[in-house]
């Protein structure tokens, strides 16, 4: 028995040794752009094979199908008045971050800088910025009125991004390395959390979301057997005011060779 | 003592690529937050919206009559095929099959109570069988990892439907699935290729949320003649040009006739500029399937306004 414990101790002690050596020189952390596991840049078109009659045309008033909207939200939706939205300059209520990727249209994704991914959308001519780093500078409202973590509420809100790590359960590393091999370390999804949203619509027919809403998005890139490149974004909208439960959708985008079909249009209330 | 050391040594040298990258196991609840009226109560007759179908598919669907299920009783217990099952959605259980000797992942198994559908996704590198091998409703599936994404290829499917209002799928279609897990959400993208009925791949994505603790129910189905058949071999249908119900969906929802007929062109944003006007004056207010309950159903008629 003693020999067995010696053997186990030896193995446990030896495993970490294989990873030891002279302490590595401190390398500067790679920027989000340099560390990107996949490339989302380029022009992409939304392919509407789902929710067609709620996305390609403006749904009828009172059509709340599929959305877990509560009674208060339905009451507000029944009062939807696109004329009023136009008269008050709120034509973009259905083009906010909680809904805009359900709009038929194209997105253009570029790196604004090493830590900021920019997504432009031709539907409603909107721009979203995904910030990979929270810095004190960003928390200070810039003079140009852009959204910040502490700034005013806007249609696109303030988005924090990271390259998502795969689900790991508890964060502490308790697994005994001799008996298990760590797997699932190749996370490559883009996770975006958006807050500071101005109240808007989940659909163009006035299904509301409140300014208490936050949005989680997970972008996954893939290449199809025929070589086409796509990404799917899973969107989780949480609104304690007008939703009974998180509103979960996933939207599919296909890569285009260039921006020849890019067609910015203004927001439309109807 | 020597066997003990050998076991420890073996544990150290098993290659990591043989193991699961992400844990999909457990019970999942479906999120019907897209196309719920189509997926729960069922699609409207003549609704081909968003499907990249060709004229053959359209003609076959136009001939469909819902009485077919009531009269031709074997249709009553016909299961959803693997591809439609992932779209129709339902409660889902995923388990892993592990080789007890090598501890490698052999397969994922899935169970959905609707029609008791069971699938096996082989992860051990075995090839797909020859084209002439048996075709089944769940087909033959193999999976590989692409980072944290599980990529599944399925072949050997029986004929079925892309939408359960008669839009057909052929038995030579294949489909690829992309499974990703984000925290407690599961997203499955299905890419269907069918040279018989589709002009380009049909791409759809479905969502589940982790819902542990479910005791999934068994499923049973018995044939019951629901409608008296005019003849013993009758198959209810509509001959070309005679189906009187095909325009209803456009009129109920204020849509143009060409839009509801589907086709690849209708899936892209620029189609909105080409789309014709509504077939008839749209209703001022939603009249069908306007509100869906948390339990899953959608009311055909909207609830009456409360009196004040």
C-alpha cells in the first residue's frame, strides 16, 4: 500500500514538473484584434428563412406571436402608433440593439482599433461598437456624444465584448491532472453584452422593450461544406419590465465578397 | 503494484482529441421564440415563406390536404425526420456513450419525446454507409469537433417535409448541423441540401435552454380512422390549380401572393423592394395566432379586449 501511495505521489508531483522551466519573460498581452480566434470582418447579409412574416414585412398591430411579452407589454403594443413615432422623431425604435439583427439587411464589420470591433448596419444606418476593454477613458463621456458605460441611453447602448471561453463549470481548477485531460479550451465565439439601451421595439409593430433591458449576444462563425462562410448570432434579450422570460432568437448571416449590395436606408416606423 | 502504475501511465498518454470538447449532455427545454405558430399549432396551408424551394416542391405542397393524415392512418404515427425534428423542436435529452476501456467518446445519443425520436451521432470516426443502405427517419449521423462547435453530418434519411403543410423533402437530402453551447443556451444551426426540392441550402437555427430535472415522457401512437374515407385507397389531395385555400395565408396576414410562395429570392433583403402589394387590404389588427402562452399553445383567435 505504501508503494502505491509513493507511485501516486510521484506521478502527481511529476505532472506539473513537465510544465516547469525558467520563468518566461513577461510578454505584453495581445490585443483583442491580435487574439481574435476567427475573423468576423467583411460584409454579411441576413438570410431570412425564419420569422419571415415578422421580419420582411411589418407585422399587424397586436401580433405578439413567439415573443414572451407580458400583459403590460401587450397593452403598450396595442397602442402602437407609427404616426406618433414619426412625429416625435422616434422612427428608430425598432432598430435598437435588442432587435436590429432581426432586420433584413447587411452588416459591415471592421476593427475600429485594436480593442474595438465596429458593426455598421445598412438597415436604419446604425453603428454598433463592441468594446473589448473597459478603460477609465471610455467611462468618460466623449465630446461627440457616443455611448459610454456611464453615458446617456442610446438605441445601440454600450457593448462590452470578449472572446468567450467555453463553459467550465466552477472556475477553480480542482481536477486532478493525472486522471483527466483538460478539453474544451478552444473557445472562438464572440460574446457581447449590451446595456444602457434606450427603450425601443422588439418588432416593428411596437412590441416594447424597456430601458432596463440588457442583451447578450453570441456570434459563431462557420464554413459550410460548399465553402460559404456564415455566422449565427444567438441573441438573449432580458427585460424585467415587459418580458416574462428571456427572449431568445438566432439570426443567420452569409458572407458576401464585397460591399456592392450595401444599401444604407433611414429608419422607418411602419 | 505494476498494473496500478500502468493505469496511471495510460491516463497520462491518452490523446486529448479523443475527448468531448463541450458538454452538451443533459435535459434541454425548447425556446419557441421564432415561428411559434408554425411549430406548435402548425403552419397555414400555402405558407412557403422563407423556404428556398423550387417549383416541384411548390406543386407537391399545393396538392396537400390536411385530411390526408386523418384518412391515410399510417401518416398519423409518422415521425418527424431528424432535420425537421430539430426545427419542430421539443424537449431534448442528450447523453454520451463512453468506451469503458479507453474512456473515449463513442457517440452522443439524443431523445425527443415527440414520436419517441432517438438519434445517435457517432463520434468514433466511422464512415457513412453506402448510398444503398437503409434510409430511416433519423438517418445516419457522424460528428466531429471544430473548436467548441460540434459539426454533425446526416445522410440516409427517408422522405419527409420541410414544413408540415406538405412542403416535401427528398430521401437524397443531407444536412449538416452546427451545435454550440453558450452558458445555459444551446444553439443548433441546420443546413439542408436537397437537389430535388431546394435551389440553395436551407439554413435555420434553433435554440434550447438548459432545463435539468425533466423526466421526459414515453411516447405512444395508435392509428385511429378520423375521417371516413370515400374509398379504401383514397388519398385526399388537390389537383393542380384546384386548391381553394392557398390564398388564405396572404389575406390573413396582409401579404402579397408571390411572397407566400417562397423561393430563394424571397430570403434576401432586396426582395422587399420587389415584393408586390398585399393580395387584399390587410386587416387592421392581428386576427390569428396573435398571442402564445408560456405553455406552448397559440390562440387562433385573439383574446377579447377586457371591458373597462
